[in-house]
C-alpha cells in the first residue's frame, strides 16, 4: 500500500504515526486515564440516612458536591428515600469526613452504615 506524502503528513499531524511494515519500532499502549475507577485501590462504601432535604434539587446538589470531592468514586443521593450511598477511596476520604460534609451543607445525618 502506497501512502502519498501529503496524506502521510496529515496523519502525522493528527497524531497518527505511519510506520512502514517491519520497521522494527516497538508499539506501546497509552497509559490508562487517571479518572477511571481503578479496581486495585482500596475502596469503601457508606450509606447515610439524611434528613433536611426539602426537594430533589437538594439531593442533586449534594450528589454533585460529593462527586467533586477528592477520593469520591461514586455518589448517589436519593431525595425520596432520604439517603446517600457514597463509594470512596479509603486513603483519601473517610465516612466521618463525608458525614461532616453533609452536616456542613445544612442537613442532618440520622444513620451511618458501611456497606
């Protein structure tokens, strides 16, 4: 297969390297992105029963705040059930720090359970 020089230049500029077959150069995979959940990281999941949320927007706001916290892998806050389920990296967060955050946001934690 013959690739014209113009097409080859376009591929190189687009970040695609064109090497002739049998060039002897090793091919290496790109490293995994940092924001992807890593299975070997020690994670914990905590469930909070929360009171004081008055609407679904309260739950969505709290959920978004959890997701922006360092070490939080997953956050689900359910207004109707009055609960939050948070999965976090134990090296970066604790159930206690997450509970204190809920209180700081103006809500009350009625029950904490590690699941």
